[in-house]
C-alpha cells in the first residue's frame, strides 16, 4: 500500500456547496487538517460536511454555520483524523460568496 500526501484547495468559496475533495476509487483517505481563511472585513459563516456515499449518500455535518471573524483563519479538525472511504466527498459552503479560501491536507492510501 502506498501512502501519498496531498493538498486540495478551493479559492473564493461560493454560497452553494463546493466539493473540495472526492476520494478516488480503490483509495482510503485520512484527513489531516482543514484551514478556512476569511479574506473579508466582516464575519463569514461556513458549513462543512462529509457525504458518505456508502450510506445512501447521507450528509454528516462537520461544521454547521460556524462564524469565522473578519480577516482570520479557522483551523478545523486540528489534532483529529477523519477517515474517508472511496467516493466519499468533503464539501463546504460560505455564507458570503468569495469570502473564504480553503486548504485541505490529506494522505491517500492506495
């Protein structure tokens, strides 16, 4: 089994869900960290969820409308590890369009 460290990025997150990362087939992914940066002068809400495609595409909230203060960065999942199975999706949306950038650190196991 090969372990490959990767990043996924989303700039200017919209008010509709953006699929930040989808686990490839025949892969298990460990989420190492997620950083959300509010680039604006006002607080912005963010929602982050994981879609479990092996469970009838059920969505599970990681963050539910959490406010990020102006010009700050929120580190999500710090010190925690989330295991995503093949075809699971990590997605997010912002309360204000183009206010957030997201950086995801992962390790893929193939």
